[in-house]
């Protein structure tokens, strides 16, 4: 269970809040129009159409109009600068399209009422063509998800299928960012170059970091005064720091911080006492549903490899000792190494091991050094086999 959402998930939401947070939008009626959007939405006669932005006061209507009987419209308004805006058809946010609009943009949009939020087409700006292509790819991705994933019961296979389905989106985003790093559309595409919530850094392409830095440089040059540029720099710095930490944790040269805590019977157990064996430190809790779901896999690994020098050192982030003990028994966690300080998320181990969510695993080699962080399922077993084969 994640305590903190991963960077890739938060990325676009943070931009939505940061890029348009100018309270002067409330006074738009006294400002000169500096953008224009026109087009046709078939099947949407006499429908309200709005350009909206986020501010400190919440959602603000930047401009609005009503389509005519044929769905034609023209919309003019004022924005403080380049940023993320939403074009909304009707009431609510169900029919909303995110667009990276800049001052003096003149946009032409074609869409239908039924697919307004899924597959509109844009022209007239530098971001129009790549955004249109991205939305086409995303529409296909969403459709294939609905058709494919519900039929896969195994979580690991479902994740593999999800990653495979997302590949065209990721590939397009990489190519577009490399071709034109200063394009405003990259505000949207960058989220696909960030580590994902599903796999974290374990399957992340580190070359994406260089592409992200190119975007940062281009935006600093062209949009240096925009709040969104500062947000890009912050996000890339966070990804960089996480990646450097991840590399260190997986290098096999960094010793695992000592853990000396009591087991359910009150006896202190030390992680260092297991040196000489390949050890999985498993951070979990009785209240963590994903942890409990993963427990059978850990039990299987323990039964299969314990005679080859494998041990599990379970660290619970529970507060309730009774719940902790009951979960150990119910899930059949038969290894002897169970510890907790019963401090939950307040345990100092959260900081010393860089834990952002549980389940969180750390695999140690026979020297007590960290060789893999955050692995589960097949990836964990493959790395375990690799370490057990070493002298």
C-alpha cells in the first residue's frame, strides 16, 4: 500500500495546479483576449463550451461560449501564460480535454460530442499535431485495456499486459520529446517518461532522464518565467535523486542499515546475525492488503530456497501487536525472523530504508549488502536465484 503516490502519477496533477495558478484570471473580463479557439463539435448543438484553469481558489472559467445549431463555436479569452488548461463540453468534467495552451495561440478543433474527450483533432499551433496523435494512441490504449485486462486474473500477467499495451504511448512520447524538447505538449508527454506507479524504477529506462533534462533546458530558455518551468525542474530533480538512490541501493556495495527489534515474544533479533545468507527484508503490515496478497509468494520462495541459504527478515509497520501476531499466523509466515517496533509509519526505518510504500522489499547478498530494492514476483525470484548461485 503506497503511503506516497509515485512521481509519474502526480506529475500532470501537479502541473494542473501549478501552471495556471494566477488569481488574476478572476479579473479576465478587464483583460485583452490573447488566445482564440474555433471549430466544430458534431452532434453538440447549443452546448456550453468552456476553457478552464486551476488557481488557488479552485477551478476558474477562463472563457466560455455556446455552440450553434451545427456545433460550430468560437472562443476568445485571456491567459497569463503557457500552461495546462482544460476545454470542457457541457457541465461537469466528464467531457474535458487537457490542452497545453500558450499566449497568442489560435487553435482549430474538430470533434464529435460522443468522442469529445477521447479523439478530438487539433491544428493551428505547434502542439496541435503531437497532441492529436497522442490522444489517438491513448484512445486505442484505453480501448485495449478494457478489452484485455479484465480477462486476465493473474496480477503479474495483468501488469505485463498493461506495460505491453502502454508501449506505443511511451515510444511516441520519447520520440516527440527528443525531436522537439521545447514543445508545450511535452508537459503532458513527460508523465510517460517518469517512473510509473506500477513498476517504479525496476523497469524504468534511465535514458529518459536525459530526455527530461533536455525538456527542462528548453523550457528554461523559452518559458523561464512560467511557474510550470520551475515545476518541471523540481520534478526532474526528484526523479534524479530517486534514481541515484535506487542505483546505490542496487549496486551491492551499500551495507543494509542494521535492524535490531523485538519479535512477537519480546526477544531482540538483529538483521546482521543473518550475514552469510541471502536475505529478503520484507516491510509489511497486517492492515496492508497488497502485502497480505503478496505473502503467499514470499512463503513459496522461503519453502523452495531456504535450504540453499535463503532467509526472510520480516519487519512489520503495525501498531497493534495482536493484529500483527494474528496476521503472521493466518498467512502462514513460517520463518522465525519477525520484528517490529510497533511505531507504524513513525518508525525510523522508513527514513533509513527510503520506504515510500509497502510492501517494500530489500534483497541482501551474503555480505549483507543491498542488491535489489522493490522487487516482487518473478523479478524477485530471478534475482534471488542469481544471488544464491554466488559463493
